[in-house]
C-alpha cells in the first residue's frame, strides 16, 4: 500500500495506537508510537506517479505542522531525489507517551488520563503488586476508593502469608467492606499473585427452615428451626421434599405438606451453599420458588447449576424444579406486577444470560428483563397465595 498520510490522518492513527497500547506504555513495554507518513513512496518516480502538485501540498502541510509539534514528538525525514534534486522529506512521525498525550491534548473524547494511569501504577508498584497492562487497565477504571482498598489489600496480604484464621467477611483490610471481594476478588488475585478467597476459613452454611409436615406439627414440637454445617443438631425428620423460597413470610406461613421442609434461600450467594447441604441433596424432590424478576431467575439459574454437579464427597447431581415461575404464571398474576422497587426506584432491565432456565422460565425472564417496553418487571413472591404454591408443588411431585 502506498500513499501520502496527512497530519490529520497521522494524529488519528496515533490516537488509535494510544487507545490500544497506553497501558503497555505506562508499564514500560511500549515506549514509542510511530506512524509511516509516505508508505511506498521512496523514489522520484513514485512522486511523479502521485503528482507533483499533490506532493508539494503534502510537504507544505507537514512543514507547517512540524513547526507546532510538542516536546516528545518528532517528524523523521529521509532523502528523496526528484528531477535530479535530492531533499529530505517526512517519512515517519514518532512520539513518546508524553508527546502523544500533548499531541492529543483537548481532543474529544479523551482516550486516557496518563497522569491518573501513572499515579495508580505507582501506587500498585509501591505496594508490591504485580503490574501488567491488563491489570492496569482494570485498576484505571476503578473508583478512587476502590483503588485505595486494592492497594491496602495487597499491602495487607504481603504482611499476612496465611489468611486461614479469617472468613472472607472478616478480613481486616483497611477500608474493605464485607462484600468488596465479591466484585473485586479476581482483580486482587491478579495483582497480589494469590487468591485469598481460597485461603480463608470457610463460612458455615446456616439454613433457616420450617417443618410443614402435618404429622410433625401435630406432635407439638418446634415448627421453625436452623441447621448449621458441622453442628451436632439433627433435623426433626428427613424430608422427601425440599422447597427453597426467597422470602421469609413465604417460609414461615407455608401450609402443611407431607414430608416437606421449606428452606429460606437467602439470595444469589446462598445458592451454592445450599447445594452442599446433604439432606437437601438427598431429598427425592428439590424445588425452588422465588420472585418473578431478574434476580429471582438468576438465583434459580445458579441454584440449578450448583446442584447439577456432584459434590466433592460424592453426592450425586440433583435436578431442581421451579414452581410459579413460568410464562403462564407471569400472565396469571399480572395484576400484581410492579415496575418500581420498595424505595420507589425504577427496576432496571437485565442483560445477564441464564443458560440453566427451562424454555417456559426463559420466556418469562425475557419478558420482565427485556431492555424494551414491558408491562412490569417484578411480581413479588409474597403476593401469590400460598395455597397456589401448595397446589403447584403437589402437582409436580405427583408427576
């Protein structure tokens, strides 16, 4: 490919190179940005083919532009003989990182704040972090407070080679709230060179449950209970049916059903924890009932995925069936649909892909989570009659 690159085109090319390589440059892996200004044009004959007028105009534009270049930017010249006269003409535009930043100063939209990138790179380096172009890009996009927490976490880990005496929520890292690692744990692993999530003391699963077997209720024994992993406490009876619900009222007031225990789920994070509870795995039927909203379907998807694989101790995979979360339920209870949360804020659409839903569940999820118009985005579990839940549960259990 041959031709003449104008100053405007060269600046645009440098802008593209900065976008692709700024983090490598800050990390010292990419020191010079360059653009060829007349690729394929090296001889007088090539100039003649382009046209002397076009060549002269191009040369004059570069002469004017060269006089306004900031420090760190240079136009390299090379000789060309035209009609027997040899002269030096622009052949390459080169710039270091500061030169590129100055050259593009004021351009909209800005590509990167080099000062900000360097400050964050220096903070990570001083903490002993592993700095790579990829981690620098991730850190660059963080809020300033999250950068401080990340640096504090790297520093803390350097002073604590073993984090086994704390749970993930107990880590005494300055400024780190209890759920910070849920979002930033992978980045901390990359910059610290170790995954503290694998080192900490495991958090015990605590299951809040309600016995709904009518025979048990008639015995006068406690109806509501809690079960903790590793404790010596036994269940009142081993359930044939386990129903996981998301809302406390739905658990506390669930009607009688033979051989059944109703478990309070506790959200997305709890899905994986419940999957390892042995008496849930050993139940003949495991069912899930949650809100008809994006979060409810995401919890169902994760819960189903967690139970779809055997446990480390050899418990087999277990299918999970939902109740009252299909497309027909969406229409049946549409009168209870809402578009705002309890604080009055609009409920947002969701782009999360949920591969473990059935076709009927997927249709319902797509309807309430779509980015386009939809009648409503949520039907809360509590507004659906518990008798309807019992009817659907028994229908599924009886096949």
